[in-house]
C-alpha cells in the first residue's frame, strides 16, 4: 500500500508541476502583451506629441497672418483714400 500511495503522490506532484508550468507560461504571455501595449503607448505618445507640435506651429503662423490682416483691414477702414486707386 505504501507503493500505491507513492504513485499517487508522484502523479499529484506531476499534475502540480504541469499546472505550475502552464501558469508560468500564461503569466509570460500576459507580461509580453503588457510590454507590447506599453511600447505601443510610448510610441503613440511620441507620435501624437510630434503631430500636435507641428499643428501648433501651423496654428501660430495662421494666427500671426490673421493679426496682420486685421491690422490691414483696420488701416483700410480708417484711411480708405490710401487704398482707392482713383484718387
């Protein structure tokens, strides 16, 4: 009977080892996917920051042009004779 108990114990240990191996493999896959997600988010952040900085520069340029046009329109409104080719 001691022998049968030893076999059962060995089977139980084998099952536990197999379960542990499967758990470690699962954790490894999860860790890899978390790492991939993190890398994607870092890249996404860098790309987004770059694109937003580019758009901000373009917006600044447009704002400066608009301010210039507003000044020109204000000057034309205040002094229409300067822009009248018939005078």
